[in-house]
C-alpha cells in the first residue's frame, strides 16, 4: 500500500502517533510535528483533527522522507521494509 492509498482516518491515526514521539528519537528543528509533541495528548488529537486532508498528507510525506533519511533506507516508505535495514532479530536483513 502506498502512502497515497491511505484513508483520512489512517493519516489521522499515524499523525497522532507521530505527534507523540519521533519514531527514530532524533527530531529535527524543521519537523512540522515538533510543536505538537509538547502538547498534552488530548490537545495533540484535537490539533491533528483540525488539520485539512492535504495538511495531513503533506506532514506524513515529510515524516516518510525524514524517517528514510535517518534510517538510511533506500526503499523505505516509513514502514521499515528495506533490504538495508536491521532485521527484527537484531542482525542485518538477509542474515
């Protein structure tokens, strides 16, 4: 499933999670979610729900690009599926 196949609800849920914490733990100053990370959880939910569909898509695309760069993925779409990432058993993928 590509990012463009996500429903509005899926974008909303993903952004609420991302507004809670950077999944890589290395937030950058340009992250459009950094201000939301300082909010109480209920305010984060309201803030994300107040975004337009286009804003949600753009923020999620920003995340996917940033996530891919931080993880060093060449084919990652924010899902972690890549031949060059660490495998779930602690070794490199393909080991």
